[in-house]
């Protein structure tokens, strides 16, 4: 039993970083083609804006310095998640990148980063809900047809 638990734990630890990137990629992709004003309406004002090599880059930065410990030791370090959008001349988002050691790994911890107008998770949930309702309707219709025969 201990071997199974150890193998499962190792699997989770190995796959977690890959899933982290997957979430951030989907979250930031949800903004492609939208106006930077849409992002500002949800995230608030960016930390900075820079013109680099003819590109207009918009930066959101979240960073904290955390300290913890007790009477025997003290530890601490900086946590951060930087998100950068590149916008075209019409202020539409055309690319993005992110970096950091505290970027959200999962939808439930980072759903505030996802574009609410283009939320893949909510769209999939709604499609499944509609499919269930349609299956239920078809079953009821089939029962009525059977009774009528």
C-alpha cells in the first residue's frame, strides 16, 4: 500500500507543473483577439506599459514577500506571477506570456484570470448541461410516442 501511495504521489508531483502551464495557457489564450480594455475591466489597471521594439506591451505583476517561521528558524522568499500582453494598434490582444513561481495551477484558484466572455470551462459545462437536457427531452418524447402507439 505504501508503494502505491508513493507512486501516486510521485505521479502527481511530476504532472503538476505541466498542468500549471496548461491552465495559464488556456486562461491567457481566452483573451486573444479581445480589447485590452476588456482585461482592465476584469483585472484592474496594469502595473506598467512599455514600448519595446515597436511593440506595445502591457504588464500585470503580482508579487509578495512571504516570511514564516518560529523560534527556531525563519524562512522566506518572493512569490510572483507576471503576465504580459502585446496589443496591436487597435488595442486588441495579439500575444501574451507569463512567468513566475506563484501563477495559478487550476481553474478554481485562477478563474479570475480567465476571460468571462470566452471561458472554455464554463462553455464546456453549459454544452454538457444542454446535452443532458436534450437527452432528457428525447427520452420523454420517446415515452410519449410509445404510449401513443
